[in-house]
């Protein structure tokens, strides 16, 4: 049963309030779906990734859902552009529900789209009525309740350490830099820093630096005077000023334009800034908390981020662990979302047996909390009240991407490099005619064959699994083939 077939009655949505974004390179899809969905939503349409991001930045209301057709240029019939768009949309607005549409029911693409953050993957053709029901259904799952008493979920040592850091750094007025992978929950850490601070009753504002056009970022952050630029009919305060004595959370700080970084640095060092068009300085008492999924040290080395601003932002640094490092907390987090969404929808919760529980604990969740949450949404929709089989559970996993995360050392696996050296010593001692070239070729051939099996011989997917480009893959396959052929007479 598909997710569309398993949906019951559609949920009523306030008309002409919510916004839906459609991104497809086929004008017929944009027109047909746009016309049908406009009865229930305000519809925005785009044909390319850049156009879609510009629409998001300019929209007065953030879309509640986005429909993405997996055939966008510049590389039609390959999903790389669409995968990049999914990541870009979620960087802009983490709570948008994304539904991927494809001409082909390719399981590997579906799994990877879901791991990146898509709530569901639908094969075309799908009727507009079914798409509407699906949008309405996924919107019944409320993201605002993704916390337990505003606390992070889990009791492992790493989570206890994370909570301790939040409470330790919260009372300080100095900046905090939160680092972590996309979807790992950095925004929960930021809100925790405000909640445990002495300024908890003051404003808490969030500005996503990826969500604002670079041309508008200065006015958004620092404010502007009347007639400071075309269209500035009235003076406006920026986020830094409106945060007053509270907390300003700058998400995706790595996206802050380089030319604005000195102005933010001045605000951090002197608590002073200027609105655009003004000459007098204004004072701010806001505490800055910033977050990034980039390696800012690398950004500094490559000239895309100022070293002085980095050091000022990172007075305190908190690293949010990815889900794969949470151990048994993965199960607690999974059970939290299962109970939460069962209560929200009224669907009876599905159950895991020991086999599926073990599989859950072995899966690294490359998409982190976002992937885990969306997985629960799909499972409770399709298997409410059931005990999941291993096949039903594994259908939701991005096996290929998980393999690229976990398969980083050759089998047999070794806990330490010393164990690997011991294994190599044993091999050298017991083999009279050891050949390093032959051994490396053996491992290379085995990994290529394993990747081909995982990717069903899709060589583009094989190259991605192995972390090499497709041309390199072709050359290595060809070289392995030549090595097997006897020398010509």
C-alpha cells in the first residue's frame, strides 16, 4: 500500500493562508498542480533551484510544503540538482515538508531524497487530488512539538554532556558557536541556551542567514533609516536591535556575506552598530548565539569567513553530535516521535520487534534527527498498529548512503590502527610471496563489486558510494579488467 492509498480523510487547511512551493522544469506540472492546489493554498512555482531559493527569500510567508520534480536542469534525468535543492530548502526553512516527485520509481533515489529530509517520494503520474491529500496529511504532523519539555531527548553520556554544556554556558553574556551536521538539532541547543540564561524573559529571535538575500541581509540584521534605499518608505529596526537584552540566534552563520562580517564583529566587540542610512551609533545588549553545519576553520583558511569574527563567535563552542553517535538514544528518540505522532494523528502506534530494533540501532541515520522524524511519519502512516517486519522497516532506510558513512575501514574491521598493523604483520609473516599491489587491487575490486550490488549497477550511484567521480570509477574498472587479462603474445 502506498502512502497516498493509506491516507484516510483529508485534513481541512485554512484557505488562502498557507503557501506551497512547486519546483519542476515541466511547465505543465507547474500549471496543472498550481491551478488545482490554488483552491486551498497560495502557490509559488519555479523551474530551477536558484529561482526557487529566490522565491523563498522574497516570500512574505514561508511555505508549509514544497513539491520538487526530480528532473531539474542542469542535469536532467539525474537527481543531483534536486538533492541539492532539498538541502537548500531545508537550510532556508527547516520545517518545510518536502515531497519529491519522479518520473521513475527508482528506489535508491527515493531513499536518498528521504534521508536528505524529504518527507515522502511519489512516483508520477499521481493525480492532483492525491497530491493534495498527501500535503494535507503530512501537515498534520506538528514540528512545534518535537521536544519533550523543551529538553533534548536521550540519556547517553554524550547527551548528558551536551545538557551540561548548555547549562554551563547559558548564564554567560558571551557568544556561543554551535557546530553540527544538518538536521542534528542545533536550534534546540540555541533555545536551551536562552531558556537557562538570566535573560530568559527577554526576546529570543532567530535569523537564518541562508534564508535572506545577501542584498537584504544588512537591512534585516541592522535595520535602516527612512529613504536609506529605494523602497525604504519608513525606518525599521533590525533583528539585532529588536533582540534588545535577549538572545539573537544566527543560524547558518557561514552564509553571512563577507562584506557584512566586520559590522557584526564591531557589534560583538563594542555592542554598537548603525542602521543603514544613519550616522549615529546604536547600542545593543543582545547575546549572539550562532550555528553552522560548515567547517568554519576551513572557511577561514579559504578566505570565505573572517578569522577575527570566527574567534569572537567561538568564545564558547558546542558540538552537537550526529544521530549515529547517540547509541541507544536513537531508540529513545524514535520512540519519542512515535508516541508524539500517534497522539497527534490518533493512529495506533506501530511496534518494533527485536530484529527491527537491532536494525534501527545499527543504522547511522545520515540525515540525523530530521531523517528519523520523517521515517516515523511514514511508518505510522503506512503501518499504524502493526508490528513491523524487517523488510518493512528496511524499506525506509537509505542503505546506499548509510554504507558510505559506515564502510570506512576494510573488512575485517579493526578497533584501532594498532590492530590493523597487527593484522598486516601476520599477513606479511605468513605469506611467502606477498604483493602489496595485488592486495590493494583485491580490496578495490571487492569494494567496487559491493557498491555495484548496493546501487544495482547504477555507476553514478556506485561512484558516489565510493567517494570518487564517475570518470575515475570507469578508469579503475578498466584497470582492474586489464590486470586480469593475460599479457598479449
